[in-house]
């Protein structure tokens, strides 16, 4: 099994999905460390309870020195023997220091069908834009925010009257399936199968 690290900042539901997937002996990854920039992240507590090695590397003491914070992250990733990194709700922008150090080995999940709606508040923006399909994307991390090569996507319908929370819950359910699937294909070096669902005729 390939040692994979998870970086998170909050709830950790995608981290939970990855951790569960790794419990399958046939899954090609094991989680070697879970790191958070937020010492109070519920996801960190969840990982600790799952018996995993966890580490809080608070960004606040580093003030505006992002590179120094990332050097600490990088040292922790190396110490844990990570060979790949999954960002799972890691809500800090990375500098080229870390993206270059982990180029081709760092994955992110984003709650939209990229390249639509990079950044924040994706569900609200999808509703406002009137799109009929929305979803989530797993991509390789590069310097540009939410810009790297797409590894897999899952689509859901936007239903009339959807609130951002309702739409977000529908997307999140797919995130939890997509991320382990894409990670498996990524590590097995097979192309991820198309995750798009039969939602094309909605609306
Ligand atoms: C997820 O919806 C993830 O796609 C999103 O944050 C949420 C984290 O939830 N990530 C981003 O917006 C990154 N740009 P989780 O902590 O329950 O996995």
C-alpha cells in the first residue's frame, strides 16, 4: 500500500471517506498521517479516534510567512514517509514551494465541475448561474488555484428550488465516492472511469 497523507482544515468528511476506503485490504493506499492547519479541526479528532497519526501545524504562529509554514508541512509529510498527498478540505492557498515539491503527487477535491466555479461558495454560485449540472472534481494540484489537470468528476442535477445547502449535500455525497475512486485509479495508474451520472436531461 502506498503511504498517503491527508491535509484538512475542518469537518473531515472526505478524509473519513478516504480512511474508510483504506480499510479495504485491496485498496492501494494507507493513510500515513493526517495534518491540519487548524488544531481544532473536527477532522483531526476523527482521525485520531481512527487510530491514525495526526499532527496540527497551526498556520497562525507563522503570521504571513506561508513558505515557513509550508516547510513545516513538508517536513512532516516527509517524516511520515508520504508518497502522495490528498487535500481534503484544506482551506489554505499553497505557494509554489509546496506545489512544486509535490508536483504530480498532490490531489485536491473541489466542490464544482471545474473549470467552472473555482474558489469559494461554489454551490451558491452554481445556483445563481442557472446551471443544470453541478458536481465535484478531483484534480492534481498546481500553482494556480483549482487549476491542475482533472483526474475525475462526478455530476449531480441542480433541482429547481435548491438551496446551496441542499445542492451541497447532493454534491458531498458524490465527493465521498469520487475521491476514493480517483485515488485508487491514480495509484494503480489506470484512467478514472467517467463518473458523470445520468443527470443530463434534468431541467
Ligand atoms: C468539501 O466540500 C471540499 O470539496 C471542499 O471543502 C469541503 C470540505 O469538507 N474543498 C474546497 O472547497 C477546496 N477548494 P470536509 O472537511 O467534510 O471534507
